[in-house]
């Protein structure tokens, strides 16, 4: 699951493209720890910012930062005229509870 050279005890930062719930990201962290690596944090390019992910990273005591997030993406889409203010409201409501959206 891990490619490239590494040494036990080495400090690493996990880089993800997308974080939604954080589940798969934290599974990677577990694998790295099992290999003897010290995971000091995680970064992602994008996150939806779901509370479940925030809670998962806090529970794992893992510092986490994302370059951008869903609300920022929607705001940019509004500024560029891709999304209307009414659509923005709907899209942001989806983020509150996507599992129950329908």
C-alpha cells in the first residue's frame, strides 16, 4: 500500500486530493503507523467540510488542513455567475446533511 523509500520512525504528512468523511484518509494513517512511520498531519486539496470528518480527525488527534473547501467553491461559482444566489442557498443546505438530501 505504500510505495517508495521510507524508514521506521520517519515523520510523514499525508496528502489527499479529497476528504469527505475522513474514513479512507484515516485508514491510510493507520497503515503508515503500522509500518512504523510517525504521521504528523494531513493536508488535502479539497474538502466538503462535513462535521463527521472534523470529528474523526479530532478523535484521531491528527492535525488536518485543506487548501480549499465546498463553501469556497460555491462562493466562487456565485462570483463567476455560474451559480445564482438561490442555487447557492440550496447547495449549502445540501452540505448540512447530504445523506438525508432528497
